C-alpha cells in the first residue's frame, strides 16, 4: 500500500460527513468548544480501532482512517494549547 491508497480515505466519509452537522456547525466543534476534546477524541479513536472492519470488512481502512483523524485532531489540539 502506498500513500496514494491511504489518501483515498481522506474523503467526506472520514473528514466531514454531512450527517455530523447540527445547523451550521459540526458536533466535534461543539464538543471542543465545551472543552470535552480529550475524552471524545481518544474515546472515538479507541472505538474505531477496536471495531475496525467488523461491521464491514471492506471498510477496515476507512475505520482506521477515522481513528487516525481523531488522533490527529487531538494532537493538533495539544499543539495549539502549547502555542
């Protein structure tokens, strides 16, 4: 697998599914605004890792990409806090 294969999952199903919006904001933005970032991001990463491919084996990489998205978001949150 090369980087091109991995970027296939950087689509809207991973990045910003439309059903995650409430009004004009995504639920993740609401959660971060209320300072629940750590538990939410790390919990979702664990959730996606632990059940990767179990619901649909063809979506194992997509599930793991979602876990990585939450980890990256939390890491960026920590970097921003330190700045």
